[in-house]
């Protein structure tokens, strides 16, 4: 009997070791291998000139590097063939990491026009003044409760950026920003809104914004087949809107899983590509 028990103990020990190895491999893959996910977003009011327009989104990088000079990240962005690149906040972490931001933005800018909005970690970093200088020197457009027009042929759409609410309390609100756009560009303007936080779908739907690009949730950190992510940014369980495409009325929101997080499981660093479709 003792020998049988010893054999069983040895067998169980090997099973535990194998399981630990499998988990370690999954965690390593989930932290290091970049994936690109493409979403088609259909709109009745999109100018046909923008049908097929490709917006590549990078969110929540938290100053991580993927290869020397972020080579693997830049290769993934190039392969995604962007018309524009949207950086939706938390480019740096809570510590000031200006040189990393300079490296990343300097490499992205030659690929396609880059547009940036803040996340909560930029406001916590204490390095925003330096970051604004780096953004300007890199040729990146920062949208600080501002907007630009994107043009294709004779048609244009609005690309707007809402500052993260972690900034000053007297900042312009999304309602004020959208109101200004409607007043200056026309009430039927097609608006793409860059907004770091992932919990504003209903708010932008009430404003008639057609497309929102967000991040912040890190995909819920741990993803299992039956969940939309296990842990939210506020350490809440089973959060909403952590990854992929969501709709409310005529408003579409695409949420990137981003790159950050101390531990990721079945939740690879992600580049999202939103392809605009007319009709």
C-alpha cells in the first residue's frame, strides 16, 4: 500500500508541475505576444469617401517596450496599415518616463498621422509639461478637449479628443465639446471621439457621437471564456466594456485591451483596428 501511495504522490506532483508550467507559459504569452484585432463599424451617416478608413488604436502602453526601440510594436502598427493612429491615454505610467514617450511617438509619427488624448496616469505622473513638449516635437497632435477635421476627397469627418477627468475640475466637459462641434461644423457632423475611459458609452450616445475609441480597462486583466474580463480598473469584479465593440443606439464604442497591467492572463497586448464602413 505504501508503494502505491508513493506512486500516486509522485504522479500528482508531476501533474502539478505540468500545470504550473502551462500557466507560466500562458502568462508569458499573455504579457509579451502582441495581437491585432480588427473591427468593422457600420454607419448610415458616414460619408462614402471614408468607407474603409482604418484607425489603428494604441492604448494603455504604460511605457512598456516590446523589443529594442519597440520594434515589435512598430511592426504590428505598420502591418495594420493605418490611415491614422489614435493613442488613447496612459502612454506613460505614474512615474515620469519622457524618454520612453519620445521613443514611441517618434517611431509612430512617420507611419501615419498620430492623435493623442490623456489618460489618468498622465495626470498622476507629474510630467505632463515635459510630455506636451515631446508630443509637439514628435509631430503628434494632442487633442485637449479639441477637434480636427479629417478629409478624404471633398468629404470630412470630425476627430475629437476628450481629456481624462483626472485633470483639472474646470476642464471643458464632453457635452460642451460636442456642442461646440455641432455649432461650428454643423449639427449632422460625423464625430469620432477619442476618450480614455471605457465607461462613457451611454453618455456619448446621448450626445449623438457616432464612434468612441477607449481603453483604460486593460481587458479586465484576466479573461476566461465565460467573462468579459474579471477585474476592472477600480478593482471591481466582472466589469463591463473591457474589450471589443459595443453599441448603444447609433453609437459604437471600441475598447482596446491595451498593453499594461502587472499580470495578464489569456489577454494579450492588443492593437485594435477600427474600419469605418458606410451603410
